[in-house]
């Protein structure tokens, strides 16, 4: 693991930079909540990140999924089938995780954008890392739709649809942290802008809803943003949302 791949953000909160995607490890004593899991090809790094904090996969109480793209869902089924770890997500995202349908950028869309800087290297990495592999989660479970979850970190789901129909961010009120998944990122291999932003439009299933979901994050009491892509962002989430809006306008 790279020395800078595992970052402690607050007590019991660590962000891990995978190959191109982040995941979050929330700990309370010997128990762990894992938010996202990276690409299928990131499994070794995922297990290494848990071990670096003194935890085995059996310690993972639940895997929370922001959304069911392969670069976030990668090892969820492995943990579920091997260790019995529940995989929890928004009810609208459960059929997506089962692969009853796929809200994901198509090969055709990628080819149409291949002329853009960074697209081809990103696409090659995604293919090599299992970005197009079919690895459905056989038993995803919808979590309660309101209030904190009874899991390490006490994350509060915030429905932020648009990138996918059931995309969720997770608010950690006690730590002043927002885990934003792909609803609000701070960088991406094909993004030219820096700082808080929406992903390039080709990645969103519904761009209008993705833009509108910024409203759900704006009032949250948080001054640290842990995105699905890019570095940790420090500063009020309301300001991060305004910056993202300005980039789209």
C-alpha cells in the first residue's frame, strides 16, 4: 500500500485511495463499517487497508454502498458470500446492485469521448480493474430511509439521486464529515477542473437530478468532504456545493 493511500480524517474515520476510487473505513473498537469497496481489482488493497488498521474482514459489520457502479461495488459480493457481511444501500439502488438493470456509462459513450484528455487511460484502467465485469450482489438489503444507522460511525444516509437512481451520501454529524460518493467529487482522471465538482456528465444517469441533489447536501453540518474520487476536501460543504454549481453554470 502506498504511504499516502490510507489517511486518518478523524477518530475512527479513515479514507483509502484505491487505484482510482476511494473507500471509507469507520471503526468503533473492533467493529468496522466499510463505505464502498473500490474496483474488483482493488480487493488486495481493500483487505490490506483493513489489516493496516488491525482489522480482519470478519470485523466488517456491514458494507454501505453509495451506488452500485463496479468501481464502488467491486468486493461487496465477495465480502457477503465469503464472510456473511450484509450489503446495505438505498432501496432504489438494490435492483441496480442485483444487476436487474445498469445505470452506467456505455462503451459507446466512452468511445464518443475518447478524444478528451485522460479518457483513454482511464478507460484502459477501468477495463483492467474489472469495471465492466458482471458481479451482482445476490442479497443487497435496503437500509431504513431516515435517521442514523446502527453501525460503527452512525452514518446518516442522504439520498442524492442522479448519478444513479439510488445514490446515497452518508453524513457523520458527530464528526462534521460528509461521505459524498459520486454525488460530489473533488477530482477524477478525466476531469480538468479542481476542487468540488460534479463528475463529467457522461457518468450520470440523470444529469438534472444529479445537479438538483446538490440541494440535499448543501445544508448539512460538515466541513470535511470525503468524495468517491479525488482528495479530501476541507471547508464547509455549502461552499463546496456552490463551487460545484459554478462549474456547471
